[in-house]
């Protein structure tokens, strides 16, 4: 098995891409649903991150929709 290739910067960039904002505009504790992320986009992110080696589930991300929390669940940090 190969090592996960996901990084904190990639998580941030992927979220920003779907929100159509600059990555630096997303704070670690911002509620990503309040910023416009929806469940369909979250599933897109989960599939992308699973391909990169992260074992993530929708309920875990939806419970605390914050960038910092998602990075932690993915096992990466800034």
C-alpha cells in the first residue's frame, strides 16, 4: 500500500476550489456549510480524498464542517 498523498494544503485547496474562493480566505474554524458547501460537494471531496489515501466518511465531516477538523480527520495538519 502506498502512503497517503493528501496534505493540509491540498484539503484547503480542494475546498476552496468547490467554493470558488481563494484558499487563504477560509479559516480553520469557519463553518464550511455556511460558506456555501453542500452535501453533494462534500461527497465529491470525500471521493477525491479517498483516492489520495484518506479514510473519511460523510457523517464525520458533516458533524463538524470546519477545515481544521477535516484536516485532522484526514491525518494532515497545517
